[in-house]
C-alpha cells in the first residue's frame, strides 16, 4: 500500500457530481450520512464533506476529480451525501488539498472505502477532522507537507507479530495536544505525520506481551518524545517527505502456560485487519492471514471474523472440535454475522458428528404473502440484522433466500412495499430454515 499521497483538486472539480460528471437519477443513487467532529471532540460545523470515487490504483488519486457528492455539516456536525452513483468511495472532509479521510486519517491507504448501492443509505460514518484539514486550501503552487516514517516491528524471539490477539489490536499511537491521535497497526510499513513532535506509545498489547525496546534512531521512545525537523510548504507532487531513520519496535512474549483443550488453526486470504473469535472467545490473527486458538473444548463451535474492514463480509466456519488439534481450517465468506451474544458461548455437544470436520453453512428461505388473501407479495425487501448492505429484494412469488449463514440468532425485517413491515426472529443451528411470512395491510 502507498502512503503519504496528498490529493490536489481544482476548485472546479468540487462542482462535479457523478463519477464521470453525469447526473444520476434519484432512485439510482445511494446516500451516506454521519457526523463530523473537531480534533477536540466538538461538532465541526460548516465543513465541506464529499464522496470521492476510489480509483483502481491509489497513485491515480493525485489526478482524481471525481467528487460524486458534496455537502456541508450543520451546527451539530451532521452531514448527508445524497444521490451518489453506485460504487466504492472515500468520504473526505475539510480542505481539498489536504482532506481528512474517514475514519479520521490523512492518507488514503489508511482510509476506509465505503460501498454505495442504489437506493440504500450507509449510516454511521462518524469521524474527527484532522487539524491539517482545517481552513482554506493552500495556493496551487504549495501544499502542506508531511513526514513519512518507516516502521520496523519484529518479535524478540523472531516469531510473527500479531494483528489481533486476546481481544486487542496492537497499535503504534502518536499523540499531541490539540490534534487527533494517529494510530497504525504494529505491522504497518510506515506512518505519515503532519507535525514534528509526538508522544509515542504502544497501545493494546495483548496479555502476555510487553515491549522490549521502542526507539527512533538513538531516541528511546519509552522515555522521550518523537521529534522531527520542521516542515515547510513544498510542491504538491513532493508533499510527502520520507524520513531516513525508522521507528523500531521489538515486542516480546512470555512463555504460554499449557492449557487443556485443542489448538484450532488455519489461514484465510484477504485483508487481515480484522478480529477473529471462536464461540465468542478471541483468538490470534497474523498479517499473513494465519489464525489460531488454544484450549478449545470438544463440541460444535462457530469461528467468525469481526471488525471487518470497509464493506467486506465476515469470514466464518461452523466446525466440530475433538480432542486432537484441528489444523488447516478454511474460512468462507458469510452473508451476515449472527447477533452478538455478549461473551463466550458454551459449545453444543458434537453427538455423532465426526471430530475435526466443518459443517455446511445454513440458509434462510422464505415466502411473503398477504395476510388476508394469501396472495404472494413480490415488491419489497428483507434486511437481516439491521445490516442495510444485506438487503435482499423479494423475488417471484414473494420468495427470498439468505444463504451462507453461521449458527446463531437472526432478526429479519421484511418489508412489503405499500402493504406493511414485520419482524421475524430466526434461530439457526445446522439445518436450513423455511418461513412463510404473512403481512397484513396497515389500516
């Protein structure tokens, strides 16, 4: 991934709507809503917020003029971006030459991409405006520069650095008074900073881990602040200045005590910046996609990834664990995760199921009919667990199908247009569920 790319826009590009400057019919576009705060936590009123189309390559952002919706925050910092053409977007706020990317970062490789679909609203895009994005844009011949600092992290014993472990995401945290703090996963290649002095800390180290050394050149960052040379405005194409020395982080881990139960491990392909759980108990996830759990009792378990990046679906598996270790477990894409249970879940007995095997994911099938006449209602949608990105249109004869579901609890909001809405709870185990949903017209 590239970091430190500063985006320069012409003022005229701010008036362009649509990914190619072509208007979109209201019923074809999507909507994004959220709240913008200042670095101090106060509402950021009167700030421009835009949807920026994500190009195929981040290097193309410097040439991009695809602002597909523009709004201004109200007195409470709220914004609403409407009529956005379907596609993948960054949500950016503040100065056009130095924007803040959702979820509150200043470089696109750290930004979260939002998937916009026709007729649906993506809510909850809440973030803080970085101080570098406050105020007017610089003149066309200059830009706010930033330092790009390499990060070198290695385990003291030569092992792999975890992305997630014991319920925590270990991060390098840089903070300074009056600015939004900057956080990067320990496995990141670099961090981009717009200021010259920070207090550096290692946050969220999991249980059993500690920091053996934490330095920036000769500076011991456990004692002294991170200090950089002053920066001055420079040409936009050279606004990211690499630093010659790196932040060096060496974590160490205490020996793990033996515990009863099996080790469950596997690997998946894709973005590893997420968490992983088995029956509500957190595991350890590494940058190469490998994951592992220790001390797992026999029975039927559910493995699922949470905190999934952007609009990516969760990965999961329904498995039978025996007395022996379970290796090479493959996770598959799920439609939507079950409702949270709030903690560890006691595994169900395996019965006659073969140990160390995976079970097929389940499907919810249904048919929606008029509660009075029994006639099929085929104009409507089904939303699962309030996940608006998981909205399924009713098909012929009012039928719908939600595939690839893990065991657990689900709530379906079933909408029949111009007729009514009903909520249906479903508890899945290993078998599929078949429903007939009756909706009576509202009086």
